[in-house]
C-alpha cells in the first residue's frame, strides 16, 4: 500500500510540474539558451504551443540578472524562433560558493496563450513556472558547487 501511494504521489507531482493533462497532445516550441555563471551551468527554456509561433510579434526575450562580481557566458543554440538574451550584472556581489541567478522571460504575441519557463540547474533540480504570452515570467534560483 505504501509503494502504491508513493507511486501515485510521484505521478501526480510530475503531472503538476509538467503542465498536467491540459497540455496533453501539445506540440511544444522550445527556445533554450544556456548560461554559465561562475563556472556553474543552467539551461533555461521557454515553451509554448508550436501553433502559436505565427502570432509572435517580437523575439522571445531572456533577461538574466547575476551578481555584480560574477563572470557569465551565454550559449545561444540555433532556434526556429528568434530570441534575444541580455545579461545584467545588477544583483549584490556573492561569495561565489553559491550564486543567485534571476531570469525574466517574455513572449510577445498578438494573441494570449500559455507558456512555461523551465530552469534546469542539474539533472535532478528543475524549476518550472507557468506563465502567459505578453506577461513577463520571473524565476530566481541558486547554483552552487
């Protein structure tokens, strides 16, 4: 009985974190730059229904906020959807043992639809925030050694 409850809880949690059945059957369009801050990589994705691509009115925007004393590099893989990346060194300096990173994303469109911003810090640490087009989505996360 305990194993069944754990399995059901895991399935429920995964359903909630991945958008649940409301998004079932959706073909996602994903835009995903990678950022390395103080030697620690994270992958940030914005995902939305691929059928909405023709309604985009501007490139997808990724705005990263990192500590003033950080070193940051961004990898911008090719994407069918145009996107821009900004890195702002506007957070307080940190100890470099752990680093706070914030990311704001924006999908501008002539229509309103659901989006998801997903941050993969490690293979086991994933943060997902639901959003909508034409409204910024923000996530603040910590990367450490």
